């Protein structure tokens, strides 16, 4: 799939273009939408967000280029000091991060978030900003024993581990969610699949990780949420475990799902996000069969 057909076609939803499902509404004004794409990794840095010198990473280039073509400004950054600045300029935040983002990173000039900046970010989402989280974003700000961290509580689920890359099946639990229409009941993809836990009780699960037939011990458990939406205060939160591999980033399926997520968090696609986690993944937090 060519880049001009790729990711931030959520911007097309903002502009009301006809390539998207009926019911997606155009913007109420002509103001250009602005998204902060934050890829600072204080833990493992995935290749799709790794920069060589001053060059943007693979996923940053896609986000910026496709945003520009769709009338959406994407600001890529690894500078945590931004969260002490003007957050009102952004309509949404997108994270592909890892580790404790308030910690320094040895040998990399990527200033950390301040504790105040972290609080300002969380408050901004709760006050109505959108938030899209890719793959490793739930490997950030891990929960202490016996508690759920404030960041994980906002996001709705937490990384535990992963096994080898393999083909596995995603079951569609919310076929009417923007961007999921037309994908059928399920699809199969080669990916690095995350094993997750600490799911929020109010998740609206969009995609379910089907674990039957998967290799590695960490997947020998009942099906669990892999892509979801939830309301956090006045804000809209969308997470997908997809996004490890470069070929996933150029997959039409990924494009469609993520475009729907962006359109929803920006408020230009409406969806019923009634919690369904207990219905579609009743044993979500059970780590073994």
C-alpha cells in the first residue's frame, strides 16, 4: 500500500472525504487539527520509532507525511519538556513509548517529562483531549505491586510480556466501531503480540487476541483485549497492540483500524463505547488457562 493511502487518513474523516464509512462527520470549523506524536523510550526502543541521527523514524515519517496530505499537522517529538509547555495547541496525543518517561536516558539527548508535565498530560486527556496509544505505549509508567498507576488507569491495560513473532488471529468484538467495518469477524496477521493485564472495567473492546493455537507460554490463557476504546473523564482513549513491524504499519488493515481510532478520538467519528469487556473477554485478567 502506498504511503499516500496510509495512516492518518483520519484526517480525511476530519475533512469529510468519501473514502470513509457513512456517519463520519466533518469538522465543525476549518481549524487545522494538531497531534503530538511522542516516541520517547526510556525502556526498549522499537525499530519503527528509532531515529538515525536527526532523521525521523519510520513511523514518524508516515505520521507526518500522511497528516500533511490529510490536513492534519503531526508534531513528532522525543522531548518530554513539551508537556510543561502549551498543551492546548494539541487536539490529541499519540504515544509509542516505553519505560518511565520521567527518567533520563543514558547517552541520548531526549529530555524527560517532568512529574508536573506528566500530571498536565493526564489532566489534559481527562479534560477532553484525545489519546491514541500504539503497541509499546502500555509498557510505560508500569503499576507498582498491588496498585494501578495513574497512567495505566487512563490507558486501560498494561504490558506483561511477549513471545516470538507469529501469525495469530484478531477477533472483531465491535464491528460498528469506526474503521473496523468490512473486516469481517476476524483477521490473521504476523506480529509481535503482547500479553496484557490490569484491564479497566470500562473498556469497550474492539479487537480480541485469540490465543488458541498460539506458541509460547505467555499466550496459554483465555482471550483478552488487544484493541479498545474508553472514555477518560471528558477525553477519548484508543489503544491498539498492533504496530511492532514495519509491514504492519503499511498494512491496509492497520491503516483502517488506526484511522478509525484517530477519527474517534478527534471527535469526528461517533461510536457507542459502552463497556463490553466482561461480555466479550470474561476471563481477560486470567493469565493461565
